[in-house]
C-alpha cells in the first residue's frame, strides 16, 4: 500500500475574503469572536471543489442570541474549501483589512483570520487589536507516519531515545577529558559580502550527494554538485544488456544495490521512494528471497536447499551432507561430530541472537551503546571467547554463512548487518527491488534536485582559505576524463561548506594538506577498509534454471563464484515462462572476489574470457548440468569489480574490531578549522553497504552544518532547524541534541589541538 505524502490545508487572503483549502480527512472546528459592539457579521461558505455552486452558507452576527460563535464540519473524502467574508453594519460594507496567523501542532493547524475596518496601517493585527476574527482549528484524523518511512510502534525506550543517545556523546566527551556541560554553541558569524552568497559544495552525485541536494533545496540553501565521473548514481549501477532480446523486459542486473527489506532500519529509503519521489506500487517488485530448489554445493557435493534444511540447517541430526565431519567413518573430516548435529545456521544464530536482542526492546541508539561493549571483538574472537567454538568450527560457519575472511572483521558490523536481513523488530518483512532497476531511485532524485551535477570534474584539492579566516573552502578539479574537452583544464571554485560523499578510500587520494583534519580523521581515511565485491551477470537465451524449479533465491558454493542469485522480478502468477533471462552468476566479496577480479581486464579481453570459463564451469557443477548445454544457452555477459573502480575503490565500508568505538565518532565530526568540511556516505553511518546509510549520513551532514553555521539560513526570521526536522524527520542514528553536542565537541577538540602546536 502506497502511503501518500502529507497534504496540509492552505490559506489565501484576497481583499476582504479568506479562502482555506482543506484536503480529505481534516476535521474543521471554527469559533468566531467579535470585539466591537456595533453590528458585525462573518459569512461562511463551505463547498467542495468539484461542486462550488453547491455550497453550505451561514452568516454569523455579533447580536445573535443563539451563540453564533461556533461551527463544526466533519472530515470528508473530498477536497473542500472554506470561504470567509467579513462585513460591518449588517452587510452594508466589507472589511477594508483582513490578515491571518498560522500555528502548527502535531497533526493540527490553526488559522486565525483577523479583520479590521482600517486601511493603510502597517502594524500587524492581533486578536486583541482586531474588530473581529475567526479561529479555524483543523485536525488531521488520518495522520501520516511520524518521521521517514512507515509507522512503527513507539515504546517507552524509543520515546527516551534522544536522552539516551546524548549519553553516547557525553561518554565520548568525557573520554576526551571534556566536560559535556561545557559544550555550547559558538559565537555567531556574519559572512562578509564577498562570502555571503557562496554555495555549499557537494562532492559526489551518488545517493548521499543527491539526497543532500534535495534537503538543501527544501531549505532554500544554494549548492553545487561536483561529480568526477560521467554519470550519477555512485554505487547504484544497473547494467542493461542491449545486444540481444531487446524486446523483452528485465534484461538487466544490478552491479550494486539490488534489494531492499521493508523494515524499520530501511524506513528512510522507502520514504524517499514512496513519498518524496512518488513511486507507485508498479515501481516495486517483491523479491523471492529463498528457493527450496536452489542448491548448496560444497566439497564437490551438491544438494537442494530443501534437503539441506531438513538436516544440517535446522539443528536436527545431521547427515553430514558434505562429508567434512570428523567421525569414526571419516577420519579425513575436520569438524567435531558434536557440532555437526547443530548445523552452521544454528551455531551462527546462537552467537548473534543475544546481541541482536538488544534492538528488540531498546531504541537503536541505546542498543548500539550496549553493543559497543563488545566492539573490540571480531566475529572470530567473540566466537572463541564467548562461545568456546574451536577454530575449525568457526571456519566452517564462515564458509557456509559468510564470505571468506569475513569473520576477521568487526563483531559490531556483523550484528548490525544481520539486522538488515533479519530485523528482530520486524516479522517476515517483504523485500523489494525497483521495477526497471535500482537506477530508478537515483534517476528520480536527479530529476528532483534543482541544481544538476557537473560531470567529469575530478576533485584534486580541498583547502581552507586563510585570507578569509578559514571561513570559506576552495576546491580544485581537473577535467582530463571529460570527452567533451579537447584540452583538459584545472578549475577552482569557492564554497561556504563542503559535503564530501566520496568513499573515504577515494577521499584519501585528494590533496588535503591545506585543510585541518584531526589525527583521528586522518587515521580513519587511512585505516578504514572497503570490501572488495564482484558481480558477474550472464544473459541466456532462456531462463534455464526455471526448468529446475528455481524462481528467485540463491545457491551457495565454495567454488570461486560463491553465490548465484536468481531473478525473481518478472515472476507473474499463472505464467509458465518468467521474463528475465539474466542471472547473477557470481556474487562474492573479500578474498573470493579478489581471486576473480585479477582477470577483469575489460569486456571480451582474453583474461575475461578465462573468467567466463570459470563461472560457466561453476554454474554447471552447482546445477548438475553439462557445461556444453549452458554454452548453447549463452548470449552475453558483464563483469563488475567495485574495488578497481576509480571512483569507488571498494563496494562498501566494513569496520574492523574497535573501529566503531574508536574511529566512527571522529568521522562524524566536521573537519576544518571552522568546521566547514563534512563527511557523508554509507561508511559514515551505522548501516554500511545500504542506501539508507548514505541517506542517514546526508541527514547528519545537513543537520550538523545548520548547527555549526546558522548563518546559512536564507530566512533568519524562520527557525530553519525546526523546518528541517519537520520536513525530513529525525534520524534513527542521530537526534538533534546528540548531533549538536557532537559538533560542539569537535570544535573544542580542535581548540585543544591548537594549544599543543
């Protein structure tokens, strides 16, 4: 069900009339007050926009003995209009002056329309100074979800989330030797004329960059988007096969983000798609995440998922499907027999479940704080210490449940990643992809932003400008990859602030010598890891896997391909043939991907033909089909390695042990002597590898920029922070109080560092 964006009542005043447009589901309560003793009247016309001539009309007088001062109208299913007219001396002449006031509450709006028989005065009318007024109180009887995405039950701990989240920053401040109570706003700043109209610079036109631009558009803040490549989208990349079967839909696969669970953690993504971009149900395709007819293929032995789930996967007595157990009959095995009876899924679940349960009854911020107590652990060390698993068992679980080498990374990372696939707060959520490709998301964002990206401008330098007291930032770009330019050039631009959405690995290749970064920030750029990841899509003449009863889901193997993802879009009930002939024949990461990526030298190169042979042999082995039959079905392929992409240098961030606790707080602070450089992207969030991480980080950057630089407000009479929170909700990861303290803390840490130099 598509949730409509909230439509609010509006008011317009024209001479002596006020017209209020009322959307469906808004209840109306009106009270009339007359301040003068001479004869006054207020005419009230209430009618639908479809039938303006069929109106309900009433006239209220100040000398009516039957309490004319109140009226009510129930909510309707149509758009209505309320027109008010103000008269003196029983309709002999109309008011010469009508004004209105507006007051907004939670799911309510109150308009106060004031009239006075006085022309030419410049002082604003108030209730006490008017001759008469009408107070129109509107109540939304069908309020929208609070904050981004779908509504969720609100627990007491969620209500207290801002207070608990602020404790995270207080603790970090104390660790730095700074009293949290001293963290207050800095002195106000008014830019000189030469800096007053500088735009905000957004580096990168991926999800974080485009979302930042959408937010700034809504706040009336000017900006420019600088993109080094020739396309927008970042690590959203839909590859469409164009040589064959061009008359069929779904001839594509996702090199990047490809599926989205409709869960609590992902609500900002769905708010973006459903509400901000207006995507209807036709743009969402429900994904089939599991197929009982898909395969597990390890140690040269293949079985269907249905057979495996009856033994190893559910903790019943194991058949030792892949012959790796060390038993009396199999001395070559390496897994102790008592663990075989448990199965890897149960062992892995028992490891993470107590930590995942933090998130069931606590706010995300509070649960994250509890999880930080274990942040010094990798998955491997936690299994050794907390569970007592032998190393052979840990390696077995890793090979069956994750990627090779993945258990050496952060325990915190793995727990949070598991919430996306199995959020304990959401029961059997639906997973979706976008009809036509995930690029629909970034294409829609591009269409929304007022200022389009400037392409082929690779940033080479980010520097503060001492001549402007470091209150402005200059960036330099070069255009050598721009095919439209015969003579590449270097271009400089000046900005009030910079939001960098570049992967940290790419940001480190930029000259940052002339902008202040803390020691923690510089180390983070050097230390944080981005996972290698490879996807290889193959287009076939027919979806041959359907003959094996496979629609959707994945097969898993210890062969180089590691994971095979079957398309489930185009699966139309009642149709024998599905519509997609494209298979993700290999999807892997870490060590597995690096061993395939060395062959990726360009489409149809000799090295990539060798790679294609590997993958086709894997498909044949896993599915029990002669490889010659698969070659008969073959049409085309496309291979993508995120680690070798110049503008990505990795698929997504994946922290190591201790880095959430020790590194993450530094990256979420503004950089620069005057806090004018902000870091965005999924790496600077708690949801690595997900679009929502990029969106949440953009929210934080804009929030922190408004905190650090209130002079950005184009309308000083308006509370821009209140407008920002009203329009874009609060972040699950951050709240206003916690975010503001974090900005102030960064300023104090910079002062302390300067005292040492």
